C-alpha cells in the first residue's frame, strides 16, 4: 500500500511523519462534520499561520483556492524540495491579527 499524498504540496505522507486532518471549512465557522483532508503537519501549520478562520471559511475552503494563495504558493515551492519527513518551524512571519 502506498503512502497518501498531501494535497497541498503533492509529497507523500509516510506513516511515521507528523500529519493532521484539516477541516476545509473551520469547525468554528460551521465546518464540524464537514470535509477534511490529510496534510503534512508542516503544511497544515502554514495554512493556519497564513489565513484566519474567517478567511478560510469565506475564500479558502478548497485545496485549489489554498494552492492559489500567494504566500502558500511560495511555501509549496519551498517545501516541495524537502523530503516527505521534513519538519521545521513554519517559515516566514505569522499573519497579522486585528486584536484590539
């Protein structure tokens, strides 16, 4: 049986690599029980470092839309050159939040 493929970066996800399920619509925005995708943990963390829950629910609730985001495109280009088991802190700055 072959390893599943991460739909964000198109690299295999070996069983011994950190992985996580991503709710395409965030649970807090009505996605509980909705579709999920299996991602590398590093890919999942980059999605949440880049986009807010509201942005994910409104504009980025498909793999196609996630892959089209400029920061995620740069991340995908960078991580696709790494081995499937590669772990790192999420590169780049975390998104700005508007907490007052």
